[in-house]
C-alpha cells in the first residue's frame, strides 16, 4: 500500500462519532507537530491535493486474524473512519491471515489536517491555542528533563481547561498549571502487556 498516516484522521473520526466536534465546520482543525520532513511533506501534499483537486485520502487498516483481539477493539476496527469517509473490505488481502478495511476519507476532512515542523522540547508553537493535544508514543523517548520541557511547551499550546492525552505518566512541576485529571487502561488483546495506560492532564484555569 502507499504511504499513509492513520492517527490524525482517526482522531477526527472519533471526535465526529462522539459528538465532540464543533458544530461549525470551519472551527474543527487538526494540527500535526513533527520534526520529520518526510511526515510533514506527506501531510502537506495530502492537504494540497484535497483542496486543489478534491482528492480523497485512502487508509488501509489491517487486522491480524491470528490474534485474539478484545471485542471492543474489533468493534472499533469495523467502524473506524466511517464518520469521515466511506469504507469497504479490501479485495487485495496480503494473506488469508490478515483482513483489511479500506477507508476513503472525504477531501473536506483531509483539508482539516495541517502539518507543522516543531520540536516539542525546544520550540514554541506560535499558532492559536489547542483544545486538545495528543502525544502517544512520543514522550516515552525523552528523559525526565526533556519531558518537563515538553510539558511546559504543551502547557503554552493549550487554552485554559485544555487537555493533554499521553500514554506516559509525567512529572507535575510545582510551577506548572498542568495537572493530571484521570487515567484509563485499554487492553487490545490477550497477549501479554498488549495495551495502554492513557493519562489525561488539564491546563488549570
């Protein structure tokens, strides 16, 4: 399959399905913050193609049939992307042990995703503040000092009351307004340690 990125589009899909997105279409925007030129250029091309010639974006979502997935994960896999596009089973399955769904994301939804070249540890974001920041499988690669610097920058990115979701527990600094507000554990399958502990932090007002 061609190069793809799943998370921004499935975040957008979840916001739609959970009725958490603003009613006015122009108010819903997704920003990707990355230091990889390859990823940033990929999103820039997708956004330009969606706005310029009305091109959609195709996701391929594979499922390993040899794994005993949790029922909730299977339910999610069957419907992911359906709020922002059309979906069908892919006729070109790579092996009998893998099922694949193909989701075609509508151009108007693709155009909501904007890439930004940003190192969250060393750089400040200059755009409008966010309601929600998601940093999963990112902060785990930093030591405590770099995590604290990143959390300080994320605090400045969020509006008062805004949320950070992470699968890392982070040090809460005394001078920071970021405070943990809850957590949940998600189990994906019956394999050992196949899951995530998601912690959410709120920027206090």
